[in-house]
C-alpha cells in the first residue's frame, strides 16, 4: 500500500466515525508520526504499536562475509537493524 492509498483509507475510516480531517492534514499527521517513530528507533529504542506489535532497533556487530559472486571476503561494518515482533493477536489473525 502506497502513502496516498493509506491516507485515502484512513480518511474513509475516520469519516465513518464523524471526524472530518482533510487529506492534507492526515498526510501531515502521518509524516509527523513517521518522524517520531524514526527518531526513537535511530536512538536505539523500541516502539509499541498496539494490536500490531513492536519495532525495536538492534545493534548488529561488524563481521566478515563472503561475496557470493567473487568468493572474496568483505567486511560488513556494525549497523542498526530494525526488528519487528508481532503481537500475539496479530500473529493469530495472520494464521
């Protein structure tokens, strides 16, 4: 789902509940939410999404890997990685 589709569905969903926000305002709210989530994850924190799961940033240590094409060793530096852990109810709905 692309950003425009997400905003359109969100707009329709809240309109059902009698809330009248413009698509531009929803886009601004979505961007603000994404900025806040990103900032927390960049700092090494975790974000709980109720009913969905948790996003957590994890430090991955540097290590040597093999380039599959050439077979030579390549060093992959340490970096942050985002891990998603679905909630129990979310996992049950998927299966």
